C-alpha cells in the first residue's frame, strides 16, 4: 500500500465507568456504559468504519467498551491491547500512531481522556462544518467517536495533519 494512501484514524473514548473502590486501571463499566458502548458500535458500523487494526488500552473499562463495540461490527479487526495507551500524553499517543505499519489503512484507538480529546484536537488541522468547535465544547464525553483522515504514512502523523470528518457522542 502506498504511503500516499488516504488513511483514517478513529478515536473512541471508553464508555462510562463506575467510580468503584478498585484502582483506576481496574474500574469496570457502569450500567450506562454497558448501554452506550454497543450504540457506539452500531454508529461505527452504520458509518462504514470497520478498522483494519484496533489499539486498545489495557484498562478494564476500555477492554469492556471494545468488547461491546466490536460485537456490533460486521467483522472483528485485529486488536492489540497496549498498556502505553493508559494515561498516555498527547506526544506518547502520536508516537504510538507513528509505529503503525503502513499496510493499515483504518486504525481505531480506544482510550481515555484527556489524551483522546487532546489527540483529536491536535491532529485536526481542518474540520468539516462546525465539528471541531462542537467536539471541543462537548469535552469529548464517554463513548464519543472522532474520525480523522489524512494522506501519507503513519510516520507522518503530527499536529494538524488530519481532517476531522465526523464527531459523534451517544448523548449529544
């Protein structure tokens, strides 16, 4: 696949989690999260967004979110659970995207705020309509999805490279 290929980055924030006694990494989904995650999956499927590769944080709430989302997709993409996504900074998330093999056209990242929101905002050099201000006003709620496109190699992913083509949240 050419490095000039158009690619998509789909960013998914985990669904609503419990504020339980467990460590933050071990927090499970709340009832609302278990309801919203499949809705996000149906939105992705309806939008034709089935990734070639999913990178998912190892936190319980992200793994549970992905399990519910992927059950709504027409096919299961290759999934890599990566502990580096948990509590990752913006720079660390960009570095992770830069490691992606250029055979991957569409990548979905399941992660956490503030990193996921910061990544979407930083990559979005341009946006369709009012998507960027709407995304930023929302604060990137749980189960929200941002879709960005860019041309080039994954190694070229940096600030401003993307075009924000969609932003969706279950309660927006």
